[in-house]
């Protein structure tokens, strides 16, 4: 079991998150009473955006050891990703009581409070302003879908990406191993990050999001590592929290909050 756990940790460090989950699962089968295994599998599931599974793993770890602070942290992060802010806050507050010196708990609790306040305020405003319309079932005709085009399921991106942020910058990672500098072209615009990867003999990859906020192109940079390409985007407005990496109308309102630099390493 110890060998499996060691291999799982190594896989996680190497960004092999699916392998890490598989190895942790094998280790758990041999030792289902080990809370650290569940907490660490939760961390790998968060990296894979398997937030529901991460909550389940973290909750199991807490059930096995109610004093395991990292389990509360990972449950809180996963719940926030699922927009379950009340549950996230409860988990984070419990974890903070176990690790009072850990700033990530404080920062995430603050973010939860702001999200809860925004949700509460928004729902009250909508409830007060929205007109009440009564529609009879007989007034609603069934939609004719016979002429509609078939649903197209988008293909999975060639490379996975994620981001985290600090008050002054946003750090974006595109996970791809063994890339050479000559295969990559990057352009920083006022509100655009354009990345093109052309590996000989493979289909090209182009990533060009319209960013949530504006950046300072001259202060942006990138670094090619063994397992990923890391981009550091200098915020044009330091201290403004990006609710997402990409701009959309629903998240267009920005908030000035303190952002933990360690959130992505939870």
C-alpha cells in the first residue's frame, strides 16, 4: 500500500492526475480506513474538475479523521467550484479552527462570504423587480424540433488548461509535455491571450480566449517547462478579482478582493 501511495504522489507531482486517482483508488482498496488517501484523492479529483467526487472523498476523509485540516480545505474548494458556498464555508470554518495559521482558509472564507452576499442580494433584487406572469399550460404550444439541427458534442481539447490568480497577476497553465520553443507561438493583447502549438506530425492547437479583464502585454511572459507551458498575465487593474479566465456577460462585474496566491496548490 505504501508503494502505491508513493507512486500516486509522484504521479500527482508530474501532473498525471488520472493516474494518481487510479493509484489512490488501488491504495484505498487495500486500506479503506486511511483518511489521507481519501483526502489526497480528493485533491487529484479537483485537478481533474471532478468536483462531486472530490467532495465525496473529502467528506469520507473527515468521517475517518475529523481533525484532518486538509480534508476540510479540499471539501471547501470543491464545494466552491460547485457553487455550494454555504457548504463550502462551513467546511472551511471547521478547517480554519484546526489550522488557525493557514491563510488559505481565511481567504477562501472571505470569498465565500462575498459570493453568498452576491447571491442573496441578487435573488432579492430579482424577486422584487421581476414581473409576475401567469401562463396557462394550454397557451404553451409544444416546440417543433423536427427541423432542428442535431446536437453536436464538442470534442475534448487536445491539452488541458487551468488558472489561478494573485492580486497583481493571473497564472495560466497549458499542460503539454516535452514541447520545444520552436513549436509554440504566443501573443499577448490588451484582453487576449493567443497561443498556438504546432507539434510536427500532429494536429495544431490554438487557444485564444477573450480574457476576463485587461492585461499589460509588455509585462506578460511565459515559460516552457517539462510538463506544461506557464503564462503570467500582468493585470491592468491589480487587486481586481477575475471570476473566470474568459470573459462572459454573466461574470462581467468584477470585485476587488484579496486573492490567495496558494489556492491552486491546495
